[in-house]
């Protein structure tokens, strides 16, 4: 069963490479050749790496934005709590009998 899966995966990979333009087959009169287009592979790989780097940079930027928003929300909650403490202490001071 494992051998069948491996063979199917190899076939799928070869078909994907043919569709992607990485491999081509030529049938001559008495022979056949398979050509690997190294420039296509290199170009597509560089493009994939570039897009991957952009994706990571975008994700990091969004992560930093979320962290800043969270820090701002925490800071604003702390200032509200501090203000309510001051107001409570002021009212207690006013309620104290003289």
C-alpha cells in the first residue's frame, strides 16, 4: 500500500512539473528525451521565496499592530481604574464625620 502511495505522489509531482513548465519531453525518431528547464525552476523558486518573505513580513507587521492595540487597551483600562480609585477616595473623605 505504501509503494502505491509513493508512486502516485511521484506521478503527481512529475505532472505538476510538466504543467509548471519545469520539465518537457521530446520524442525523436529512435529516442525520447526529458529536459529540465533549470532557469524556470530557479525563477519560480526565487519568486516563491520572495512571496514567502513578504508574507512573513506582513504577518509580523499585523502581529505588532495587534500587540500595540492590546497594550493601548490595557493602558486605557489601567487609567480608568486609577481614576475610579481617586474618585472613591474623594467621596470617602467627604463622608467622614467631622
